């Protein structure tokens, strides 16, 4: 294998609009368990699960769409990707103190190492990347 090759593992799941966000979270938890994150990086695993909840909720509630959830681990970053049918991009906004909602993307921004959204031919994708604490230590050791 060449030096530029990336070793990755990934999973995908379609979540119809009538499915529960809990189903998405439970599915993601099993993938995190397979990676060892629930034991080795529980804080990061919790951040991923909260992000999955927020992004799938946004797809169902705001985009009025099914959600396609993809988790891809490339040995440096876990990419949490959600596709929905709306081309409207999410933006963090200042929450209204009187409102119960409006804080989802602020949470994602605070929890993820990075995030981005972009339009695609059939809607948009939102991607949040997470590096578990162990990866940060390895990065620091190689510096």
C-alpha cells in the first residue's frame, strides 16, 4: 500500500422521517463500541452521539426529510455525515432565551473538532469530525 493510501472503515444507515432519533443514536453507539470509543474515549463518544441526535433531528424536523447517516473512521478522524433533501444550509445562531430550540448547531460547533455543510445535487450534507483523545496524544507525540 502506498504512503498516500487511507485505511478507512465506514457504516451507513437510512433513517426515514418517521424513525426515532433514538434509533440513530443506538445505531451510532454500536459503531462507536466496535471502534472501542465507548471504553477508550467515552467523552468523545458522548459528543458524537449528541451530534448524531442534533443532525438527524435537523434533517427530520427542519428539512422535513429522511436522513442518511454515515460514520467513517480514517484512523485520524471520525466523520459523522448526515444527508437530507433540503438545500438550506444550517448556521449556528444566537438562541432566543424564550425558545426551546435553536441551539443544535451551536452544540455541534462546540463538540466537534470541525464541521461543515455543503449543498449537493439532492439536498445537503453536514459533516462533523471527531478525534478521540488518544489520537490527540499520538499527534502530540509525533510533533
